[in-house]
C-alpha cells in the first residue's frame, strides 16, 4: 500500500495549475459511447478513476488514442456491447464508481446495459435510485440480482417523457441526459442538477448534434435525435482542487497563485473562503492568495456561529466541506460544518483531533471547529486516507503540522488528484510518495 510522507510546518510559494475536472471527465468520456464518430477531449486529468474509465472503454473495443499529455480521442464505431456479460467487466466495473456513467449511453445506443454495484469512496450510502428510476421512465426495464449485486437494463427503444427527479443528483441527471438525447420524442427533466459539469456535458452533446434546452437551469428539455456526430471538447478545471489549494494556502501561511481557474464557473466557492477571512484576490482568470499570519471567520449578522453546509448547485459543494473544516483549524473564531449528504464523511476528524485540532464531532453530519488562531500548531502523525476528499484534507493538515506525517492508502488521494506530490514539490512542499 503506497503512502505519502510529509515534513510539515513550512510555507509554500509559487504558482499551481489545477487539473481538469474529475467529475466532468467521467461524464464526457462516457458520452463518447453515444456516437460512432471521433470525439476529442482536452484537459483530461491523469488520475486513477479517469484512467480506469478509459481502460474500461478500451475493453469495450473503443478506439482510444492519447494525442498529448491531457488530450485523448475516442472512436466508438465497433463497440463490443456483449462485454457487459463477462466476468472481467464485473471485476473492472465494480472497482470504479464512475463506471455507472456508461449505463445511459449503452442503453440509448445499444438497447442494453449492465453494471455491478460500483465501488468508490467509503463515505456512507450513495444510492442509485435516481439513475435507475430515470432510465425506467424512458422505457427501460430494470433487474437486480442480489446474489451477485448486478444491475441489468434493457429497452427495445427509449421514448421521451416528463419526469420530476426525487433528488438533484449530478450523476443521475447526466445518465438520464445521455439516454434521452437518442430517445424518441421529447424528454423534460425537472429538478435536474445544473452544476457546471452538467452544463459542460450538455454543451458537448449539443455540439455533437443533440437538442438540449434549458442548460444551466434545473429544467431541461431534450428533443431526441436519431444519431450524434463527433466533436472537440475542452474540460473545465477542477473546482474542488481549486478550493483545496485555497485552503492549503491559508493553513500553511503560503503565497500561492492558482492559474486559469475559470473563475466565473466557481459559484460561491471564493465567497465561502472569504467568509473564513482568507484574503484571496481575483487577477484576470487567476486566484492569488497572499501569505496571512491570521484569518478570522465571520459570524452571521446576529452574532451566531458561521455555518457552512452543502447543497445542490449553486449551493456549496459537499466535496469541499472537508477542506473548509481543516482550514478552520488555525483560523480565529469558530465554524459549524454541516455535511448533509453523506453520513460517514466527517469521521476522519479523529485524526485531526489527534494532531491537536479542537473539533467537536456533534453527530455523523456535523462538526464544530474551534479555531486556535495559530496558538496551537498541529503535530505530525501516522494516518490512513479513508476517501479522496478526506485524504487531501489530511494532506493539507500534514503540510501545516510540525514534524513528519505519513498518510497511508495514498491511492485514495491519487483517485482524484493528479501527481499531487510533484506539483506540491514545485512550490516548496517537502512531500514524497512511498511505494
């Protein structure tokens, strides 16, 4: 099991470029199954989850070419859809949660799709009901084998319909969109997720010949077409990584410029960190964070403790709550972090408490951080990464802590952050990867 070894307690300085967006990559790469023509995608991050999805498409006989460091072409003109019946598919698909994104494209184009219960982060219940009910609304029949935890979907031909989603699931919305673009008639999706990554998927599909209206709203109207064409698409930078770097700069008293962030697509992320007292500045399309000795958390107008909670877009992303939590450790003031969506995502705070943080875990969904205003430095310890976002939060804490920290199960961090140790080394971090 690989690990990261970090010697903390030092400020960093320099520029860092965010990778392409992981969550967008899983959607738009899966969408290449919808056409037999070539699709070129730029700014693809070289991270485990994305590379595993590309490898899975290769197993379906998709022609994949690496054109440059971050640019790939995909041509799905000879897809072996029967691969879904093989033991190899069950093994590969079950290791990657993002593999759920191929259900909609396979069902729309080939009339059948299967999927083992996907893996991924251990952060609590992550239900698939929105995906499956939405595809059933379009005319698919659904079977689930509890013996081998295997999903099967079939349809002689999808038909457009009206549906009101029970939750604004990002991946669920994406799967339904990809199925509906080739369905007969008109599909209306109400309470659709409208994250920038969903907007990107819709814009890419429209370039391919789809007819999607209402992009950026929570009501999408999709006029089904008979076929889609190829296109060229460039992905957004990863907003979760951008938020991670903002928190890292504040906690480690570092002067950092985050380059080419697509600022207008970040929603309330900059404002939430500003409420924590972080003096970030927009410079063109970059974010500059100066070195700060102290940063003070705002309170609400009535004087009550600031609460940061996750919500569907344009609300604050649940993937950044762990970063907000760790950033608050050395702030002046207190904050309540409310993780509504996943009941196990805050359990990593026991490691932060062991490092010296003052945190009260109220229940599985809420934690109160009492900022120490740098009066009590964190200390390095040995720990294990439970999931992608908690792993990076622990890494940020380790960069600010006195002494040496070791973070085991580094593969969890690698699933979402591209060559993170090499990029941090360039701005002065003492971090290395242990085999």
